[in-house]
C-alpha cells in the first residue's frame, strides 16, 4: 500500500514481557525509536503500531495484540516490523510457521547484525580457503617426497 510517492506502509509491533516494563514504557520507547529510525532509513512509514504487554512464556496464539497485529498485516499486505526478533516471539516453531505461511516480518535490529554476520561468514570462508590451500600444498609435497622415496 503506497503512502505518498516514496513510502510503503508497514505495521509496527512493540512488546514488553511484564506489566512493570509496560508501565515504565522505557523498553517500549526504545523499540519504537528503533523501528522509527529504521523506517526513516528504509523510506517507509509505520501505519499502525500494536503493543503487546505479556510474557513470552505465554503461548503466542494467546497474545491478542499479536494476533491483531498479524491480522492487520494480512489485511493491508504490509509486513510487521519489530525492533528485535525476540519481541515477535522466542518460539522457533512459531517464527518458522510465520515464514512458512508467508507472513512477512522485518526485524529492524537484525539487518544491521545481518551485515556483520555476512562479514563474519566471509572471514571464516577466507580462513577455510586458506587452510584447504595449505592442506592441498602439504599433500602435494608429501606425494612428491613419497614419489622420490620410492623411485
């Protein structure tokens, strides 16, 4: 859904795990700020924001605000934006279910970390290539020495 010329509408989701955290609002404000900053960087707007104040231990299906956010996202065909993945859920089965059913969600914090992850993987691959090259050269050297020994 387009808003203006350049923005795409998204659904925001902020979560606190206890009533005390919900009342203080500090964690929620930090999540909202991260989502807003991310939306500004990516040139989209947050249309509606849902706030869940409930323990992550509660079954995700019994979190009415989460269900409402998912329903709003489905109706508007807009991905849900969360500050951190664990704010959506800490249940791998639930998150993989969202992915399986093509429920789009964006994790604002993960994108930055995702770049770091790719860099770390590239660095690891570089070390692995170096080790494989050293191993191959050592094997070739051993083969030449063995050939000389038996010649």
